[in-house]
């Protein structure tokens, strides 16, 4: 009868430890200098045999070298996340907390008073910046994703974590379930012969650099583990080698194997998961391949006539179901 109904969050949920990759302040500049001094022709010459460039080997060595450089400039840390952790808690506030605790242990009253004042100002500044960050999500009413993200943050809406079975058969069962359509397709793929008078598409370095500079750094990386921020920040240094890889792929009509690999992430459609069909497969492809597809798609669209209906909202950029509902409402009224 004397046990309180309320239990602290620290007792309800245990601390979670996870590894994260930390980018130091000089990581981007170090990568840019490293890629700027790299002789990219060395990779092409090493993959050329009898005047023929092995595109698969060429691409794999380049991506492996980029990943090796990323691993050299980044640091892997283990952090602990607690249930009662404040959203406005930053590294600066943690540093001020550590300074206050050190001053308290030392017994220096003057240093402790100064540390407490600095901590109070740091917490107020962190809360102010966090509130400003939330308010910025509501500035653009057309960005629905940002609006929903702000609403979820304010309401503290979080999906309950799904428990994963410890049975080893689950990955194999998911692979067979997702590949069930390909298993029925026993027709071997045939490569069509290119007409002799056909002009092969050639991408310009300016277009490749423009596409790389527009990469969204928040997108998850593919199996190559090359984040989007590297392609965006080092676009000037990687333009030449990626342009050469893309044009070689177009001339040989072959896509490198490492760029075709995909990581399938099963995301539950609804809780709880009762069968394999309750998991939606999310395919994570290399961001480098997404840039290549975007460049080819742009050239294909420029050569096709504009036959899309102005009221078509599916499969078009900056269109959503909200636009379709608004257009229908305007037509009815």
C-alpha cells in the first residue's frame, strides 16, 4: 500500500549503450585535402587489362579507398542514453556539468560559484536554441515532413521498440519472403546489342558536381557505408573520378556490382508483428548510385515530351496526397 504509483523513468527503462561515429571539426577539411592529393588515374590504370577497363574492379577500389579515408578521420565512441535525458542536453552543457562537479570535489568555493553561474547560463542558452530549433519547423507550411517532426517532438510521440526474436531462421525466412518473386523468374537476362549509330550518353563534370553538392546528408548510407555528407562536402574533389566511373558505365552498358548491392531493412508496418507480411522492406542503396540514377533520369526526361497531366500527383517531385486533396476541394467548391 505504501509503494507509490509513479516510478521514475530511470527505473522504468534501463540505460542503452550504442556506438556512434563522431566527426571531428577538421574531418571535412582533412578529407578534402586527402582526395585533392590523390592520383585517381592510378585506380583506373590498375583495373585496365589489354586496353579494357574492368569497371567492377575500378569502382570497388575507388569506393574502398574512400571508405578507408573516412575511417581514418572519424572516431567511434560508445555513448549511454538514459530515459530521462533532456532533449536540449548538448556537449557544451555536459562540459559545464563536469566543470561544476570538479569544482565541488576540489572544495574551491569561488570556482564552484563561477561554475554554477556558467552552468545556469549554459542551460538557458541550450533551452533557447532548442526552442528556436522547434519553432523553425513551423516556418514553412508546405514542408509537411518538418511539421510532423515538430509535432512528434512536442508531444513526445515515440513508437514502442519491437522485440526481435533470437531465432536464426528469421533472416533466412525474410530473404526467401522478399525474393519469392525473383525465384519464379527463371528467364536469364540478356543484354541487347547497341546500334552502331547510337550516341552514348556522356555526363559532364559540371552536372556530376552539381548533383553531388545537392546530396541530402540525412539520408542513410547504403552497403558501401559512404555517408552523403562526404559526397556533398567533397564534391569538388570527387567529381573527376565519379564522372569517369559513370561515363565508363554508360559506354560499356554495365552497372558496377558494388553499386547494385542493396541492404534490406525490415520495418514493422504495425505493432505487434505477427507474420512476415507485417514487415515492409526498405531498400538502402549506395548514395553514389542514387546520384548516377538521378543524372541519367534527368537526361531521359529532357529528351521526352511533356505528356504528364498537370493534375497528376503520383511519382512527381514536390507533390503529395495533400496537394491532390487541396486540388479536389478547390474543384468541388
